[in-house]
C-alpha cells in the first residue's frame, strides 16, 4: 500500500472515532433529566383558630 492510502485509512478511523464520541455525548445530553421545577407559589395561608376569629370579628 502506498503512503497516501495509509494516511487516508488512519484519517477515516480518527474521523469515525470522533463522530462516535460526538454521537455518544449527544445521546448522553438528551438522556439526562431536566432540573425540577421550582414552586414559586406562596405557601397556603395559615388557618385561624376559633379564638382569633372571635377576636377579629371576621370569618376565615
């Protein structure tokens, strides 16, 4: 085999390996789960007891 054919063969092997690594990384990036969604709602209001309702005169 000539020198040029050997270089071409080595280049194609390197290119194949680079493409394989790229595809593997792309699949790994798609397989990871996204971070959980942060709950931005305020916590529910605290229920008032009977004494507080009687003192304030309002019903909650």
